[in-house]
């Protein structure tokens, strides 16, 4: 079966990209990263992509008059690469309608909190200052809001007595690296269906019978 063609957008270090690459190149998920694009030429994610031999693109948002123009260029690059699923991994730009309408229900994001708690930036600090006892991470489909789209998968981690922003972020990041590839695999298997705010996950289908055996095999 053809692998799902994934385009990853990242503005930073790229550890989520790395975990996706390990899973896809290791044949653990039915997806292949066909393009890594960034709005920042110095993003660590681009370096990781190059090391893995994945095509990269830099599209600097500062070169565009509007968000829509930038998104149009990004969409063109993704289409050119035949991308079927867009994976945002630390991509620090809000998407306009132009982008959302080009890939309806085909854009995912990962956020380092248990949404809907603590959207936006400085998330670990927000959770610590609030005094929450648990935090975690969320993979969701992207809609027009900030970290508001339908939730696909979440992981919970405890907040410990002596946690700093850094130690909490590291505990959450370890879970991010586990759940993002899983969300991509569920999508690749065609098992995700959005119903309003809820994402329904269909049971795994049995592989289709490809051979007819006569006389029948036992069992
Ligand atoms: C992650 O914490 C992710 O949840 C957030 O941005 C960070 C990206 O980290 N959206 P990395 O670039 O994947 O290492």
C-alpha cells in the first residue's frame, strides 16, 4: 500500500520531526515525510531533515506582504511535493483560511498541554503558576483558532514538587514523541473521522484477504 505523504512544518529545533522520521524511516508507520518546510532558515529541524535526506524548503514569512500570501507560497510548496497530511511541529505561525481550505481536516498540530487548558505560549510556566497537578500534550486537527481544533490524542504527565519549566517540558516532550507518530499512523490507516468537536477513531480493519486457497487452510 502506498505510504501517506506527510509534509512537516517547523520553526525550531525539530525533535518531533526527528521522532517522526525515526518511525517512518524505520518502517514503523505507514507514512513518509516528503518535505520539511520552515519559515526560519536556521531552524534545527531543517538540519535534521537534511541529515535524513529529506527535501527541505525555506519560505521566509518576512518576504510576504500578508499572511495569506505567505500561506499561498507554503501551500504551493506542499502541493508540489504531493503532500496529503500537513504536520505542524513547532511551527510558530498561525494559519490563514487560505491554508486551512487547501488542506481541510488534513492539518495536525501538537501542543504541550492538556488542551483546552493552557493554549498559546509559555505553556509549562502557565501550568506551574496555576498550580496544576497534571499536564501533558495534545495532538489536534487545526482549525481557525489558537490550539482549538478537534483533539486526536493526548498524554498526561504529573507535575512534580520540584519541577521547573525545563524539567516539566522535558517530561512532556518525551510523550509528544510517542503520541505524534501514533496520530499520524491513525490518519494513515484512515481511521480518524471528525464529528463536530469529536474525533472518532474507527477500529482497526482486518487486512483484506488477498489469496484464495483451495483446499482451505486449517483454522
Ligand atoms: C513542542 O513542545 C511542541 O509541542 C510545540 O513546539 C515544540 C516543538 O519542539 N508546538 P520541537 O521543535 O519538535 O523539538
